[in-house]
């Protein structure tokens, strides 16, 4: 379904238990709400589940130009306002976790809890040239030249070898991403700098990361956990960046334990 929120049309799905607490799922760069398919059957019997395509992705509008994390956070809050939802458990992976930090800092009362998965609170200087190179490639050649390297960061070699159907599903999500949306969200990531502000966040938080994640490594999650007073860190073995897909069972067990406790 689509709804107007914060000046754009946002595509979303709302499922699960009527009247139950709402869990809101925010996906990675170059993906869509379908990234969360491995979590839906676990969450729906217990929660109202809201997943959406962020600006520039899936079925949501993809305006040209650079986006900001504050803008992406406002999109999500605008979606909640349009649906008359006051408070959610936020679950964000990669840029979805960065958006979660933005909401926690700027719209804290809207969050019941905060789950930050395979994400970071700042972009180190040495990563900026890599990010800018990907933006330039996308602008000049589209996303096809980026897809193989992306999949190799998102999954371990063993998973890539053993699970071709699921890898192909994620490949198609990446290739279906509008170029303008990929570039706009990449620009937002390039300005990520929340690390020093994290102690302002008092929301209960779970941080999960794949042990083998090269893009947002364990050290980035440890830096977040050290600055969030009310938080715990879970490191998922044999998982890379899309830990919710690669180790769905362990991811879901830890997620459900945290959500039911809060």
C-alpha cells in the first residue's frame, strides 16, 4: 500500500496482530521491505508489523538529489503519523539502523525500543572515497557493475555457495533499486556522524552484528554499544552484513527475546 508522508508517496505493508505493539522494520541500502521476509512469520503472531520502502527504494518515490538521515527519519515518522501510530519498536539494518539513530535522537518519544543491526554511528574518513566511487559508478553505469561486490559484502562465501535462490532474490532487489534512490541514500550515509551524540539516547537498545560483516564490522557495533547506557550487543557467528537473512533463526531468536522483554 502507498500513503503520502513527508511530501512523498511511501510504500508499506502492515500485517500481524491488530492492537498489538508495532514493530517497524527498516531495510538496507539497495534493498526493499522484502529484505525482511525471513522475519515476518516469527513476528506476525505476536506483533503488528510495519515494514516500508525507504525514500528512493522499492515502491516509494525516488526524488533526484542527495538525501539526509534526518530526512529519512522524518519520512518514517511521517509514515507513523499518517497511520496514526504513536510508538514503535524500531528494527533497522545498515542504513535502517542509521535512520533509527536519527529517530532516537530527534523523535525519541516515538520509540519503545531500538534494534540496530549491522550498522554504524559514523563513517570513517578512509571509507569516504569508496562511497564516492560507488556513487560515481551508479551515476554513470547504473547498479549492475556494483551488484557482485555488494553480494560479496552482504553474505559469507559459504552462504553465497550454498543458497543460490535466496542470493538471487536479494540480487534482484538490489538491481530493482532506482539509481536516484541509491545515490540519494548513499549521500546520506556519507554524512553519518552520530557517535558522539549516542549517550543522549536512553531508549532500550539491542545491537546485533554478523561476526564476518566487512562493511559495518563488529568494532562499529562495539562502539555503539559502549555509548548506549541501556543496551546489549549480540554477535552472530557465520554471518556477514545481511545477518537477518544469512542467520535468520539466530537473528529471530535474539530479536524476539529482546522485543518481548520490552
